[in-house]
């Protein structure tokens, strides 16, 4: 996922398409890696982590992972197979995520690209619904040049097409600040789409409108596990229920 960088750094990385990995402490606020919040521990990874030692992550307590699959319609994670299959093989519940580039193509087009390149879903009890990483633009304007109404329409296009293709509502990864700025703090997705909130602090803080609670919380950019540190807001049984979309 993409780290929301300051504008000077954005310019420096604009040519690097694979730099999208999730939200930074510069915007979210730093928290000590050891101060893990309550919840089931997990992680998210991208090409930045390369080949991951999944057995070690499992031994250290990680029970789920989100793995970057795609970005826009022109990038696939070259380590996706090792990361997605490796996490599954050690026993983790895992899912794929897509880094959105709303100024490049429609939401439906990017949803199709995601599903066609690893972002699908199966009712095996170990596959989470795909996640839409919708956040700060590392390549330019924060809201990708879209109005709040256009951004809401873009997200709806993505999640509706993802649902049409997989039968699942995508998890939405974002920050409260970006969501408020770029969607007008809409509540229209809270009824169906699980919330994956990014905030690097000792508390999760105010959530985007409509969601009474979060499903996943990305609380640090480094720590015990490779990649970003996350927790699931519930028990392992409840995470399995999300993976199964009910009983398996």
C-alpha cells in the first residue's frame, strides 16, 4: 500500500510504479512497534518485502495477511505468488489488495484487472474478500483530480463490479483524513464493505462516517512481522466467518 509522502518525496518517486505500499507515519502519526493494540495479529505486504519468511511470521503470531496484487491497470506485484501462496501454506487466512489509481481508468475496469490478476475469492475458509486500497496519491494531487462526487462514483463502480465478479463486497482500506477530504466523508459504503483503517497511534481515533467500528486496523509500518502491522477486530473464528461469508 502507498505511503502518503510529503510533496517533495512524491516528486522523487513519481516514476516508480511499484512504490505503492500503505500509509506513513508522517501523516498517520507514529506509534512504537511494540505497542500492539488488542486484536488478532496480522500483516500486509507488497513487492517491498520481496520473498517473505512466512513460517517465521506464523511462529511470531501472525494469523492473517493482505498481499498487494495490482495497481491501476498496469502493475502486478512480482512477488505475489510467493506471498499469497506462502501465507496460505503456513495456515494464514489471506487476501489480496488493489492500489487504486482513480485518474487512470474507471473503477469497474480496475476491479476487473484486480480479479483477473489474483484478486478473486473462493469459499475455502482461508481467503479474505479482496481489498480496495484507496488513499493518498503518491504521484500527484491527493484526490487524483476527482471531485468528491466523482470519487464516490469511482469507488461505487469498483466495489459493485468486484461484487458482480466475486459475490463479495471488497474491504476498503483508507484513512479518515483522506476519506473526509476526497469523498466528503460519505457513509454510503459502510453497510456492505468492511473497513480497514490506517492510523499509526495508540488509539484508532475517529472512523469514517457510517462505520460503527473497524474490521482491520493498520497500526504501524514496521514491527514484529514483515511489512505493515495490523490487527483484526475480533476472534479467529470471526475472521474465518468473514473469509467464508458465513459458514463454510
